[in-house]
């Protein structure tokens, strides 16, 4: 599926995105706070496109033909937590060069409407690390409300505190 917003196109990731993805996703300010390690090479990015980004309802956020971020709906068993029947989890990141334009909000709104109108989703959750005020703001702008605080373990096996936010249909 392809979605268009005022500034953005959401479309499935393609293998040709690997070079751009590596350029943006090697930045240590983007991945680790979202729970994934900075990409190590174009090969690494290509592998992520083929495995993680090929999952259903995961989209490249494209502006002027450049994939500048990613937004997706995760369903059990790919979610970070079990949220119950009828639930999914929203995830997103934007390349640092494009921060501050509300693109994460613009892209997420489309997928939220898609989830509640076209898919069998009645409630959506999203989590952010407690220090990630940028992501907290995105979720507030989308209408999510505080649900609970949780402890999770990252890819380096370090424990961290995160906040879960909830949005009902
Ligand atoms: C979180 C993220 C997706 C926000 O994307 P975005 O399109 O820049 O979002 P917004 O433009 O709505 O900005 C959200 C907040 O970030 C802050 N912000 C904006 N530009 C910023 C910048 N250049 N540097 C630091 N903070 C900035 C502001 O507080 C802003 O809130 P405001 O609009 O009320 O002022 C993006 O920062 C990102 O990808 N971060 C790393 C990955 C990540 O955290 N993903 C989410 C995991 S839970």
C-alpha cells in the first residue's frame, strides 16, 4: 500500500533504499534511543530492509524520493510487549537532518487512521525511553495518553525505563 500526505509518501521499503538508509541510520542519535544499534554498513542496512522492514505495515517515509525515516505498526509476536487482543504497537524514526518538522506526526497519523479504519485494531500502544522527550512529544501530538511505566532490556542487555502510551479507537 502507498499513502500520501501533504509532504510525505509512505511506501514499502525497497532494496535500492539501502544506501540512503545506511547514511541516516548509522547516526548514533537515531537508533539506540529507539532500541536498535546504528547500522554498520550498506550491507547491514540491506539486510534490515530484507528482514525487519519487510514486515507488513512497515513503511519508508519518503520525501523528494529520499527515504528519510520509517513508520510502522507492529503486531504480536513482533511487538515489544504483549498488549492484548486487537492491539498493535506504533514505531517510528526520522533522520536527524529532518527533525523538527512534525514529519513523525504527519506519517503516524496516516497509519493510525489506517489501523483503526481498515485493520482490526481497537487500541494502539507506543513506548519511549523515559529520557526521549522528542518521542514523548510526538505521541502527545497524536493524542496518546500515559498508560504505564515499564522496565525493558536493550540490545546491549542493559535495563532501561520506558513509558507506554495508549490510544483508543
Ligand atoms: C522522535 C522523532 C521521531 C521525532 O520526529 P520529528 O519529526 O522531529 O518530530 P517533531 O517535529 O514533532 O518534534 C518532536 C519534538 O522533538 C523536539 N525537537 C524538534 N527538533 C529537534 C531537534 N532538531 N533536536 C532536538 N529536539 C528536537 C521538540 O521538542 C519537538 O517538540 P515540539 O514540536 O513540541 O517543539 C525523532 O526525533 C527521532 O527519530 N528520534 C530518534 C528515534 C526515536 O526516538 N524514535 C522513537 C522511538 S520511541
